[in-house]
C-alpha cells in the first residue's frame, strides 16, 4: 500500500484527476462498478488531497461532476434502450437477482430510492438505468441523484482526507469492523422483523400465549385444567387481566431492549471505535473554554432525558386527546397516550447495559445519550405522523440536529466517549425504529383495500336475478 501511494504521489495531478473521474463516472455509465466499486477511488483521492498531491476543493468538484455525468449517461441509456439491456449479454451477466433487488428499491422508494441507491454498490450502478427505463422524469431524477452524489462523494473523499497519516491504521480498523458491520446489519434486520411482528400482533403477550397453547404439553395441561383456568380468569376480572397483560408486554419490551443492547455491544467492541476515543477526547479538550463550558452545560442540563420524557408524555396525551385514538393493547399504548413508556424502559435498559462498563456514566451506553436520542426521535415521529410533508421534514430535521448537538455537547464536556456515544445513539434510534415499523405495519393492516361506497347486497340463494327492461 505504501509503495502504491508513493507511486501515485509522483504522477501529474491532472492525470490523477482524469483517471479518477473516468473510474467514478464509468462505475455507472458502463456498469463496471459491479466489479470495481468507486469508494476505494474516492478514499484514495481524499488521501492524496491530504498529502498535498491534489487540492481538496477541486477534488470534490471533479469527483461530483464525474458521478453526475456517469449517472446521467446511465439514465439516458435506460431511457433509450429500456428492457433490451436486461436481455443483452451484459445484462445477463449482471444477474436477475440484482435487477430484481434494484427494481424493488426503486419501486418502493421512488425518488428517494435514487438517493438511497448511491450508498449501495450494485444499486447505484443499476438504479439510474431502471429510472430511465421506467419513464421517471429527469427533473425528478436529477435533484435526488445530486443529493446522493454530494453526500456519497463528499463523505468518501473527506473520510480519506481526514484519515491522513493514519491511512493504514484506518484501513486496519475498517478490516476489523467488517464483522461488526455484519452484526449491525443483523440488528437492523431484527428491528424490521420485530416491528413488523409487533404491528401484526399488537398484543404480543396474547399472541405468544396462543402459540404456546398449541404446544402439546400446554395443550394437555389446558385440556385437563381448562375449567380451573377459566374460573381463575373470571375471578381476576377484565381490568386486572388487561393490567397483567400490559405489564407482561412491558417485560417483553425490556427483554427486547437488552437484546438490542447486547447486539450493539458486539458491534462497538469489535468495530475499532474505542481506538480513537482518546483522540476524540483530546480534540474536544483542546477547544474547551470556561465560557463555552458554562453555556454547553446549561443546555445539556436543560435537555436531559427525564425532561424530554415528560415532554413526550405531554405531546402524546395532547395528540391522543385531539385524535381520539386509544386502543387497549400494548402497541396502542406505546403509539398513542403511552408513547413515553418505552422511553422509561429504555432508560432502565441503558442504565443496566452501561453499568457493566468502567465508569458510572461513561460506560458503553451513556444513559442520557440513549434516552435523549429516543425521546427526540419519538417526538418527531408523533408530530410527523399524518402531518403535511414540510412539517414532517421540519420535525425530523430538528430531531436530528438535536441529537447531533447534544451528543457533541456531552463529548465536549467529557461526559462520554466517542464509542459510547455512537453505541447510545444507535440504541436510541433502533429502539424508536421498532415502534415506527410496528405502527406503519399496523396502519397498513387496518387500512386494507377500499370497500365500494354502495355495495350490492347479496342475493338470496335460489332467487333469480330480475330482468331489467330494455
């Protein structure tokens, strides 16, 4: 690697710009990005910009222009040739499963799929062609594609630039992080599956009990003592039964939270993030001044997890009163007036997960970071649900800015480490995502197909259809 970098630093900058631009543009324009992803090229030119061989601003501009040109050429090719491309020899080598995955991404997300595809290696090569072949207007394709290019190219080049002299160290850490990234992807899949299951079974305790009742030992026990169970249920009454059901549901959420915390612990401990904790702490310490510390401390104290949980409780109660939405099951509780309840469960989970670390609050999961992240995301979710698009964007933008500011503020004050902050923020985001997916799944299930406004009543069996006059 060192010899390659030395060789590249001796080449003329214009030649490096030209070759790198051809690689980035050709990744989508001629579909060789399925074999040679462009991230390596962008990381490399970012490092060369740090070393002084290239200049950072022209590098960013040239790489972004090259990526836009490559995507535009791919879009035009898809518009012109359409389905013929899939039947060609090149399309056959791409493979039907890759075409189908790119199709699903574009159909599900539309313009947002163009943005998302920029961050997925095979998708950013195929999606521009699919968008052109599907007849998507270029005026719709262009802004989403530009946003994806700016974030992907800018992030990759800046990552190589910031790596600087630690290029080999970063490469080694990224290699160690491969397993951690796979575990994180597994956690994301678990979030989606758990949310979808909760949305289809909004009363999880009864759903699990009904499945358990189908097991042979439990079925035998219920058959032998079924009358006794019925008498006990009648004795308890519906009110206490509902209360016990909700308590058991919260215990299930607690167990799920511990499982997510365990997954994220594996991710963080094997990602190499802890190796840069000292450098991050030193960078913030060098910029710490008494006046700034007082101001940041005031905002951190004002926006603590307990206060934000109270705000979530008030907002959830107000929205539930206005919309008259309340359902006597676990998901109905956490999605309406009881939206603050999962945050209390998360606070306990984060505290227990963090107490296993070396410090009281600077452990693997700083409690405040996790609770603040989940609280702000929950507020954005409540306010954006059913709201107009500008209000929803404003709510989520404010929540994201708040999470970033408060996480950076705690790093600035030395209250948490870099790896702990990442773990806590991920835990808060994933925790909220479970209920978002569950609520969306339930909403789709309750919506169902539209019924006709004036349905024709069924004709009694054996009755003949009356003959209409001509």
